[in-house]
C-alpha cells in the first residue's frame, strides 16, 4: 500500500514504475499467504518481470521526464481526491461491518497447486484458454504494426532514394 | 487466521489508488501503470474469495486477467510509442486530436 501511494506522489515515471514493482512483489507475497502458490509465481514472472520491463523500456526509449502540471490536472485533483477517498472509506466501512465476524481465511493452506490449476484449466476452461491464445496473437500483431514506422509498412521492398545533399557533396568532392 | 474483509479492504484501497492515479496523472505511461494497479487490486479480491470458498475457479480467472493485462500493456505501449513519434509529447492534455 505504501508502494501504491508512492506511485501517486512521485512525479517521475521511473520512480512510479519502481514503486509499482514493490506493489507487485508484496501482492505476490499476499497470494502465497492465501495459498495460491502458482499465482504468486506467475505474478512475479509476468507482472514484475515482463510487464514492468516493458514499461521501463518504454520510459527509457521515450526519454520521459517530469510531468508538468496543467489546468486540467488541477481540476482533476480537486474533484478526484475527495471523491476517491470518500468512496474507499465507504467500501471499507461496509466490508468491515459485514464480514469481519463470520468469514475467515486461513493462512498457508497451500491450495492452488499447479497440478490442480492445470487440471481445471485444460478440462473445464479449455475454450477460454484457446481463445486467449488467439487474443495474444492479435495483440502481438497489433503491437508490431503500431510500433513500426509507417513508411516501413507502406514501402517494404523499395530501396531508399539517395538524398539530394549527398549527391551534391559527391559532385563538389569531384570538382576539388 | 486473517479475516476476509481485510483482504477486500486492501483490494479496494489498491483499486482506489489506481483510480486516483488515472484521474490526477498527466503522463500517459503513468496512467497505464494506474490501470495495472487497478487490475491487481481486483486480482487480490479474486484470490481472497477463491481461498474463502476453496474454489480454484477464481485463481484460473486471475490467470486470464493477467493474460489480458499483458496483451493490453503490449498494445497500449505500442500506441504510446506511435503517439510520441507523431506528437513529441507524453502529456495527455496535449494529445487532443484523433488524426495523426
């Protein structure tokens, strides 16, 4: 939670990304405490590994600096902060009042073994699993198409013409 | 033994932090990180309920949510790179035209 708050108050994107990694790691520890050992491993590998590396590479590639404040962001702070705080306090008050006395979760039950999850995933959820593979394929193709340069898509086989300045330089070199 | 409501309150606080970051941040990469934070908050409540009811379906659902989050992050960051290439900015207030 401290990491999540740190993500909000930092103005530089690199610091926000590193505090988000802290949030991911502590959530993986929470999953382990809740008995979901497979999900804890997946959380560390996929989120803290792959997705955050993607974020950091994008930040470094685009040379992102400090964000500047504008009029719109001040309005968003004035409206957003009290609204979100009121909503979260309301949710917390409702949940603590309702469920704290009856339902209990035991720590360390170690229920989500990879064997059980695989049996569920490949028997009951086989169709969503296959549809997910199609989704990932489309996402890869979309990412490649979006991130590549537009002229690389438009003219893949045509060789780049020699710029005019280079020709002039060559001509003047011969004259000397 | 930890009550289920503590996990749900933590999940709600994480989601609220994500909404807050989505509202007040003006850097588009940080906005994407806030979306990831919201997804993580929902995942925590899924795992807590799965442990509560001893049902593994919640964990499988978290698995699918993670896959969708990974695909969304890849496509979203590609869009960010394309926007930065044409606009030379990451501030969402200055990206106000749909055409390139």
